[in-house]
C-alpha cells in the first residue's frame, strides 16, 4: 500500500479521524504539456504547476475542512513544496512515477493517466470493514469519493448535498453535466472526441436511448465505493486494450472513456445503457435540469453566472471575466472577490502565498458559506 503522507498541520490543528463525508482525489502531472494546448494555433506555454494553480482548490478545501489527496509526478511539486502545503488530514500529496515514454513521447496523456493512478490507489489503500461494510482510507471512513479537477473550488462541503440527492433514489453515482444529450447540435465536439477514441462504427451503432443519454464531465463526479471502484476499473482497463490502447499522448480519451464506462461498464442495476436517465437506479446528474438541484455542481460553462452564484457547492474556476478570483476570510466566512486590475483566472499571490494587495477588487457574489444553513 502507498504510505500515508507525513502529518503537517501547518498551525491549523488536526481534525482527528473525523470524516467530512467523502474523500476528494485530484492530480497534477507535468511530464508533458496538455495536448489540447499543443494542437491550438496559439498554444499557451507549458507552465508547471505552482501554488497559484491549486490556490482555489487548496484554500477552499482547508476552509471547509474537507479531505483531499493530490497526486503528482517528479515534474510538478518538489519535496519542499509538498512539505509546505501538506495540511494533514485535509490536504495530502502523493508522488507517483510518470508513465513510460516511447520514442520520446509519453504513452498516455496526463488527463488519461490520472484515472489509472486513481484506480491503483483505491485498489491498494481502500479497506472495507467486514462488519459494517464501511470503507476507510488511511484509517478514515468515507461514505463517498469524488474525482475533481484542480481548477475547482468549494463553496461548502458537497458531501451532505450529495447524500441528500442520493437518498431520494438510492443513487450510488452523481455525475456532472457537460453540455446536453449526445444528439444535440452543441455536442459536436464531444462526439468528435468520442469518435477519435472509439471509432465511427460505435456511434453508428447507437440506439435512440444512447443518443438521448446526457454527456458527462470526467473531471467532476462522485460515487459510493462500489460504483467508484467499478468505474475506475473499467476506465483503467480501457487504456490497456483496443480501440483506446495505443492512441498515445496526443489523443485525450478521458471524457470518452468516462462516458463509455458509465454507459457500458455495468456498474449498477437498471441496465447498462442510459444510466444517466435519472429514472434508473444508480446514477443522477448534479444539475437542476436532471433532477438534482442547483446547489451541487456548477456547470463548466456560463462563466459569469456560475462564478457569481453562491448556491453551487463545487464550481469550475473559469472566473476570469473581470480579473482573477481570490478569497479572503471575514469573521470565519470566505468571501469571493476579483483583482480587477489584473488579468487571468489564477489569483495573483505574493511570496507568502497570499493574494497580492494594493489592487482594486470587486466582490463576486455574496459569501461562501461554511455549512448548509
């Protein structure tokens, strides 16, 4: 088993073995540039992760005393960085070996590699209690597990909200909406990405049920342990067999593989196809239009609407419309604001990892509440 990271409270004080309800898994790998950038006419330079890159994630996880593990490779965070920013038990870092290279190119993209890492970690470190069937990681019990990109920020503990919706239909998976049904016109990009990984023949064989299935975001979803294990096992296995195997690092298949495994992985009762239909047992979308309310996962679009809105529990940081988004604590509450004199979506920090002062700012939304009241 992977050894638990060394404890480092950084002055916050440990939370004992109390669980916030779920464990969040994220990843930052620097062994290659994001292929989506290299394929653009004007790609952004390959910038290795810094604290600014994880500031929103790290800051809000700590504020709400959530538990998160960030996996990384030798190209991202060094030992001093990890020692400085580990806050046990809230934020832990685990270094993993990057994938092999073939003729100077990685055999798999970082976007896809993370799911193999998550699968291996869960297999080696999740322990099921024989008496009550509870699941523990590093000695802490977790009812839910969440896969999260590191450009997310948390406006409250999402796990009580997840449980609230799960209780309504015995759901063991709650996905994040990513644009609409496969048949919709605005899903052309997603269909092309799926075709690149699984071939045109599979799409041609789809029935009306599959075309009316909602597309999911692989970078934000939550599941109970059995469903999580099943989906990760399915996803990891897809990279080791045709047609996904051998696509190399220039073809990103994470979104396609995620949707394939949710549709065809057989990870819950109610049929292997169309599980995103909320009338079936097993899966539910974290979107108001799909049954769950507007207090769970903010959609990965509509930047102004979602960044100003305080009701979402988890939000993609695409909040660069009036300057970088930052946070400040006021009377125990985390307040969102924008550095309006600066550009970009990453909050500009000083040498102490605090938002740069002496810049104009405007409040974003109201406040980030610590609980559901």
